């Protein structure tokens, strides 16, 4: 199960990266997934950060891509990679 969540986190980070170049409303599935996953594991401080990432992802989908989004992209991809390696 952890490996599946890791793969989905990497996919979410990849789609977040693609949203810089190409915006599509179907991308809303990924921040919604991130929010739902964060609410399930709400006891962890990382979950609060994931909710913040999802909010910035939603803003990026609607055309408000800011420089901090690059940090969030790296965060979510590296979190997914660490999930796969554990």
C-alpha cells in the first residue's frame, strides 16, 4: 500500500510539473487525491504540508504558478521516491 501511495505521489508531482506547461481541468484529480490522502493520515505533520501542496497545485491549475511551486514539486516527488525505497 505504501508503494502505491509513493507511485501516486510521484505521478502527482509529475502532473504538477506538466501543469506549468499545459493546463487541463482533469489535473484536478491529483490535488483532490492529495487532500483525501492527507485527511486520512492527518496525525502526521507531513499531511498538513501535503494539504498546502494541494492548495498550491490547484492554484497552478487555474494559472497562478509561482516560484515556490517548484519546491513543492520536488517535495512531492522526493516523498514518493522515499516511499518506494522504504
